[in-house]
């Protein structure tokens, strides 16, 4: 009996030593890892209007979030194409619908915009009109409309499939995507105002039916 217990102790000895050694090795690796410098994370540059990573918005108009008019604009926007720069230089105006819990999704608002490349750098002239009974941009001649849009000017990037512009300061940001409806030639606009408000617009060039 005593002999068998002694044999068990002899067999247990090497196993205990191996377990102790493994514990020491693990402890040493843990201490070494803690002493090694941690690589700094690469800085992530902000997406700018000229950066193709701006991409296109997705999932803007889920059925539970949009009214029928908003959904129709969004469906056409998804199938849209890039802008014709010459056509985009014409002043466009049309109706907008706002997705925000404080707004009626079926209430019509208005937008006026154009893209001007005459200075060598594309600029988006854009202005919204909310709650007006009639489109305030309709019926203006080109000079008057351009003057009315002059207080909302942003650099714009013309990509193959869309145009993109944005604005941000310490308290607010706005992002704008424009695409052409290939079937009608009208320009469709999706805009984010902060994190809560989305605006969807359907605009035509002056001289076309608004």
C-alpha cells in the first residue's frame, strides 16, 4: 500500500514540474506583451467632397420611414445615373419631401440649384424653401435665380454615377447627393441635414415642367 502511494508520488512529480514550468512561461509572455509598445492606429482622414469614398447613401427610404412620394423619388434615385455637366449648369427647381418626425412626409417643399464650373472648380449653388405655398424659384429668370442661390454655395465633386457635396462645422453637417433620372432627364437630390432630417427632391431644368 505504501509502495503504491510512493509510486504515485513519483509519477506525479514530473507532471507537476511541467505544469509549473508552463505557468511560468505563460506569465513571462504576459509580462513581455505588456511591455511591448502598442502600434498607434492609423489616422482616418475625413471624407471630403472630392473623395470617391463618399459613395452613395443606402437604405434611405425604408417603407416604415417614408411616405409614398418620398419612396418614388428614392426608387428612381437608386436607378439613377451621373449628371451631364452641361445640363447641370442649367438652373433646376422642383419639389422636396422631408423625412423627419416633425414634418408631414407628404407636404411639398421646394429646392433650386445649379452646378457652375465656369471658375475651373465645380460649385453647387443650392437653396431650399420650406412651407411656401408655391415654388419661389419657378418663373425667375436665370440671373435672378442665380442671385437667389448665391448664399448657398459649396464645392461639389462630379463622380461617374453621381455628384456629391457636403458642409460641416462644430454644430451641424449636411450632405448632398445628386443623380439624373435617365428616363426623364430630371435631377434627383437626397440630402442629410444632421442625423435626423433627410430631404428627397425631384427637380427639372428651367423651361421644363416642374
